[in-house]
C-alpha cells in the first residue's frame, strides 16, 4: 500500500494565486520526484530532488527535499488555468528502484 | 516522438479473457517499470526490469500477471483470466541513469473488464 501522505487532497484557487502542497513519509527516501497528471494521460515529471535540503526550481515551480529525507513540498507561483491537474509526489529509496507515490493533490484554478 | 510509447491506449475485454499490453521505452533506457493506477489513487508499482532481467515484482502481481522484456528493449504485460478488479490504468515508465532516479511515463493503457 501507499506509504506517502500527500496534502491537501484538493485545492480550489483563483488564477494568479500561489499554491503549496506537501508530502510526508514514515520512511526515508533518497530521491523525491514531483509529477503532474492530466485526465487519461500518464504522469509527467516536473521536478526531481536528489539531496536532503535541496531546493530546485523549474519555471514557476519550486520544490524542496526535506532535511529529514521524510518530506518534500512543491510550490506553484502565480497559478494559471493550465496548472489544473493532479500533482503526485513520489519517493525512491535507491536510484532506479521502484517509486512510491502519494495519493495526489487535485488542483483546480478558477480563471 | 521519442517518449515512452504504450499500446493499446484503451482495451475493453470480457471477464475471463487474456489481454496483453506493450511498452516501448525511451531509446537507451535500461530500466523499465510497470505500474497500475486506479481511479483517485496514485500509481502502484508492479514490476521492473533492468535490461532483460526482471529485478523486482510486487505482491500486487498475482500469478495471473506476467511481464517480459525479452531483448531488453520493449516489454509486454499479460493478464490471464481477467477479473473486473483488474480494470485500471496500466502505466509503463523507463529510466536511464543508475545514479539518477528520473522515470518517464507513457500515456498508459486503460483496461476495462466487463
């Protein structure tokens, strides 16, 4: 079963607002990944984090790898309608090993 | 397009029938993964290959499920005697570097068992 707790489960925001979501685990992960999934499609990789404390940006997205290696967060600044979708965190114990996914955060952006 | 390719995109089958899905990974990616995703949940790991070797199988992968990657390139996932509970999105992903965990997903195969 799932080992990652992702919150919030859903968010309804206005266009232009900033968004923050996070993921926590009872286990240590050595890699954290964030994906976005649109309906009927596969997850698309947004950001990958490899080092505890690492802060990485990809455009309007910023993600951090928690110091304890048991958590990560994703921020989206100045949201736009195309940000709508489900965001998943995923943790990996060893490089190239299985990914363990959170249950996702459903983001809705009202124009 | 050089991304992960899955075929078919959709499959409707009657309970008890066998189905087979195909995944073509990104060229030169030596690791290939299968995941299953049900509505409202995150993907759940099924199995993965490094080249042609199947390195790990989840307990979710019952005896009715079998995956192969015979030449270390494309992979197939077969489900025998399908059950309604097998209805899900089956996702394939691939990765290249041993020291980096980035896995790239295909568009998935949506299976509906009626």
